[in-house]
């Protein structure tokens, strides 16, 4: 029996996230970014966070708003700078935030390794560059590799398209990105979805993230209805 909680209250969805948590945040740019959950996390007040995400925020919303609120101590990402990453750029230049750059494939694989229970793995990406200085190195079949460790999260905030009442998730196109691996890599996974359907309505072959990995679901359609009613 699934223990997933479905709610229309974003503040309820993020309740209990503690100071100092490592928070995995899905999204490729704004595609698949769980903006409503992030806004609720800002209101919730958790601070001194380590955020793991592909980017380091876009414009002034979503992850960028969390950074601007001063809640993040460290960012682990593969692409920290683009034309609209002015919030992160300003904080980094002022020495107010730490950064660990991880190549995109490594980031995905380190998250996947956490969910799969893999203790560490060897990868060739970044060998001989500043990114792998001080890392354990090994030559396998004539090629150099460095040892990489899993990235585990205390919390994962992800965006999906639809959930059923058990918490099974399906995604829409590129909005899928890091959501599936982050869901498996965190102790607590919270997903915002556009709608929730009755159990049995989703094609089992289309389910990407099984409910066993999902603890809380924020139903944005119900949230919108409640807001209109009020």
C-alpha cells in the first residue's frame, strides 16, 4: 500500500524541511522546475541549504528566488552561468555562496548511483582538468578514470505532469530531465503535478517514477481550484 500524501497545500507539502538540508531540485533551466514548491520552501524558511540542480537559477523566479532569499549556502550544478543567471552570479562574485561544478553526465550518474545503492564508480569525464584535481585515479584498459561518489539528497523537489492517487508519476517531454533520478536519490521526495487522477487511470507502461519513491504530491489543479473558491 502506498504511503504517498496528496495535498493541494504547497506549504503542507514542504513542511519539515530542516536547516542544512541537501535539496535536489529538478529542472533543465525552467523546464520541469518545481516553482510552486520552491516558493513554498522560501516561505517555510529553511536555510543553510545545499542545492543540487542542473542550473543555478534563471531570472528571478524558482531557484533564483531561493538564492536571492539567502537560503542557500552551496550549489552543486553542471551549468551555473547563462544569460539570466544574474542572481547566482552576483552572490558568487560577492563570496556569499559556494559552488561545485559537476559535468552534466556525471551529475545524472552520481544521482542515479545514490538511488541504486552504488557506493562509487569510475568515470573518465574531467580527467586531467581542475574538476578532478585530488581525486583517486585508476587506469582501466589503457584509459584513465577518476572515482566519483553518489550525490544523496535529504529532500528532492521535482516537477511531473500527472500523478495518480498512489503517487505514480508521468512526465511531459523534456520536463522529465532530472526528476526520475532525483526521486530515487532522496530520503524525502516531493513532486508537484498538474493533475492527479484515480489509481488505475495511468498506463503502467508510461509510469516513469513508481510511487515507492514518492512521499508527497502537490496537486496544482486542486490548489488552483481552492484559490478561486477563496
